[in-house]
């Protein structure tokens, strides 16, 4: 449970005033406050005055995660969920360390916070990100940093705590002509092992397609094949939260790739991945060509792959639900291998 609080509760007097002056000075460009003359009284009012409505609204804001941005360790990604009617107009987040020094701050980019949103905070010049977990404070300001709305004091770890991170792979046509074609895609590791694969399909009424994979921190390549000219101008790329990578696909150029690194600062850090098969958490059964998969603990299944005994992948998908039915009726009855992509766990099953 997150510990809620405000700066007004945590600090008083000259230290409070000094911190408020620092925040307002750093945000001057975004909020254009140069026309104001800041007196000690005004600064104190800006920090201390939060009305009852704002206090109650903070109880409905959940900080889902605070991590490095997936494709760069020069910024932080804050995922937030807001179930209140208050949109927190022109919001900006600031992350402080336990000494009250600014680690990272968001440039105001949003009109407000909707149901779910992702915010990017850039590290301040000269800041060395903490290694491992650390005590800190995340503050939410509104009105171009004119008013402190919410504050959360808690333990942070900028590396993802989940065993893998969902990454969207995608393709889209941004040219004048329509595309009607298939595009094979795969993701490989540094040893060129295939970790995930699939097929994008663009047709008259659908000029974009995507899939989702789940990956641990590491170095990868995302490949897309374009064996023949298709018309239009396809772009392919990856996205996760506030981060995205992409480039135009050269038509008829064969296989083209985007190398990418996921959570570089977290590579090699133990994630405590367990094997749901060994722990008897993942259950499967099949009947009439349909495989049912479910987890006893109601957690999301994750990236699920199914192979035949010749090693061909016949199914690959990230499943955020805890219970799923997979239609395998197009495949002949027999023995298959089911594997969770973010673990070493696997199990065979008989498709009936």
C-alpha cells in the first residue's frame, strides 16, 4: 500500500520554502512565471495550500510503476491510474531522493491525467541514478508546477519487478497507396536465437497490425521481412509505455532489423523468476482441438508459446488474463510443447 502524504506535512519553515523556490525556478520555462514576483509568503502559500478536494482526489490515484524508460536509461517512466473525476490539469511529476534532491522531472505535456497514462521524467544534468532500491518521494504538481497536488513517499526501484516487460511490435502504412500483404517478423537475442515470431497482415480495411511479446532486460533485434514491393510506405517498430522505436521498411529489401536494448541498466540483475509449472500454478487441458490454460493464483499467464515436436512454433502471444482458451483445431492431434517465454519452464500436452 502506498504511503500518501504532502510536502506540507513532511517539512516546514525555511527548508520548505527553499525546496519550493527550487521547484518553481526549474519550471519557469514551462509555466512562464517570470512575470510574477515571488515573495517568501507567496512561496509558502504555493507549497502549503492544497484544498480538501485535491487531498481526496489523491486517494484515487495509483502509481502503477516507476522505472527507467524501456529503451533508454536517461529518463524515468511513471505509469499512473486515475479513478477520480479530477484530471489534475497540466500535470507534472518530480522524483526526489531521500535527501530531497531532484532526480528527475517531467516537462508538462498533458492537459490532464485520464484513466491511465504514462509520463516521462528526464534525469537532471549531473544526476547519477540510484542503484537498487532507495527511499524517495514522487510529487504530482498541477497548473504548470504552480500547485502541489499529491505526494508519495515510498521505496523505489527503477528496474522492473515483473519477470518480463510487455513490448508491442507493430507495422503501419503511412503512404498513399493501400497495402495488401503479409510480413513475417521475429525477435532474436544476441546469439540469434528466435525468442518470438509472428506474421503481420495489412489489407484494405486494416493498414496497421501489432502483436505483444514479453521480454527480460537484454539486447535484442526486431526483424521484419519485405520480400516484394508492396506499395504505400510501411513503417515498423516497437513501443512500451512512453518509449517507441521505428523506421521505414525498405520494400523488397528482404529482412530488415531494429537493434534495441531493453532496460540496459537492469541487465544481469536477478529478477527472481519462478517456474509456474514446477509450482503447479499453471494448469492445462485440451478437448476438441481447444487448449485451455489457466493460473491458480489468478495472475496473468504472460508470454505463451506452443511448439510441435519438430520445433515449429504454432502459437505465440502475450496473455494478460489468467484464463484463456486457445483454438488449435487447425493442427493435427498429437503431442505438443507449451512454454512460458519469460521462464525456462515447459511442459508437453496431448492435443485431442
